[in-house]
C-alpha cells in the first residue's frame, strides 16, 4: 500500500474507532412525583421534603408551597422532575428563618440564618422517620401527614 492510500485509510479508521467514544447520557429515568404535606391536618409550607432511596438510586427532594403542595426533583433525572421508581424513606425539615435587620459589614444585603427545627426530631432522621413512599412508573401523588406529637 502506498503512502497516498495509507493516510486516508488511517484517517477513516480513526474516525470509525473514535465515533463510539465520548460522554454518555448519564440521565436516569424518573417518574413524576407531586404531593401534599400537612402537620396536624393543616398544610405545611416552606418545608424541605427529601426522598431517600432504600436501594441504589439517587436522593430526590422538594420544597412545599403555602398550600402544602410540592413537586419532587432529582439532580440526574431525565426531566429534572421526579424520582426513580422504588421504595423511599422520607424526611422533612422546617426551620424558622431569621433575617438580620442590619446590613452586612461589607455593605451587602441583610443576611438570613436558620433557627431551630420546628418539627419533631424523628421526621429529620431517615432511620427513625415513619414516613415512607413507593414511587411507581407514571405519575405519583404522595400524601404526607405529620403530627406535632
């Protein structure tokens, strides 16, 4: 084979071999998860709801609105919304947010800090929480009923 034929042959061969290389789509299939959270029968607003998988998938979470509704999202989901189908333990956090009335020393906006947790401690612990959810293929609606006792 002459040099004139080897160079094009090597070029085409390298394109064929490299075409399989590159980043793979690492997004995983998630199922839509919406829900309502209540505390003693009253909608719980501004709470962080976290779904901890009982096996091998990723954590998903949501933040409740004034009416207690929330939508769960995950970092690597195909749409960013939802959770991988499976069994989950659910934790809930709600803190008082304390805003500083003084501007920061550098002249920026007032700062905010988190105060004490406003829910019973067992809702914060993924081992002790009584909250469970099963996410199935398709659209899921989860009702989380918490008690202040």
